[in-house]
């Protein structure tokens, strides 16, 4: 029985303690909440402008440091990439870069071009002249035919013969229009005896 009476007394004491502590705890919580709000507002009012002022003062210094460090950082990144590539090549992680052989490739291309030109010249032959040189060579190498001495120079056959090719070939004379200087005469002319004028 003593145990039950002790329990009853402990329960009644706990209820009394709750009833007295509860209002005191609520008052304490209200006071702590208001004090916290006051502290936050005072900190915000004093620290906020200080932080803004510090940002304003430090921003140019930070920007200046960033500008000065940018080339150094870029160089360090490039160096680290190159060194990293070298380390990876040594470790066998990546394949080694192939060296560029621009001069060797250029010389090889020139050699192939020369070989192609040589083969072309051998296939076409040395005696093969273009058509425009063949007619000129054949016209100058054949001797002129003597005209008939019985026909007078004023006959129409002589005029047509003078307008056509001299050697009797189907090719045109070397000059575009026959003149006294370009048409060969069977008889030599001298300044004392010029060639007679011909009406065409």
C-alpha cells in the first residue's frame, strides 16, 4: 500500500508541476521568440550594410585578381592538358599522336606528278606535233611549184592560184589574207622589178 500511496503522491506532484511549469514555459518561449526576432533584426540592420559595404570594397579587388590570374590559369590548364596527354601516352591509356609529314607528302606528290608527266610524254611520242605546227612545217618544207610560163599574169587562173595555198595542200597559208609579202612568187623579185599589181 505504501507503494500505491507514493504513486498517487508522485502523480499529483507531477500534475501540480505541469500546471505550474506549463505557463512559465509558455512565457519563456514567448520571451525567447521576441528576443530572437529582435536579435535577428538588429544583426540584419548592422551586418547587412556592413556586408554590402564589404562587397563594394572587395569587388574591384576580386575583379582585378581575376583579370591578372586568367592568363596564368589558361597557361596552367594548357600545360596540364599537355602533360596529362604525355602521361596518358606513357601509361598506354591513349595512342601516341602521329607526326605530320607535310614536306614528305609534298615531295611524294611532286614525284607522282613528274612520273605521270613522263608516262604521258612517252605514250604520246616525241614526233607527235600539234595540228597547228604540222601545217606550218609542211608548208615551209615543200618547195614551191613553178607556175606555167605560157599563161599571162592577168588570167583568172593565176589569181585563184595566188589566193590558195602555195604548195597545193589543203591547208590555209600562214597569214590570214594573202598579200604580196606572204605569197611566194616563182620568180624572184627585186626592188628594181616589183611584182605586178593583181586585181582580186
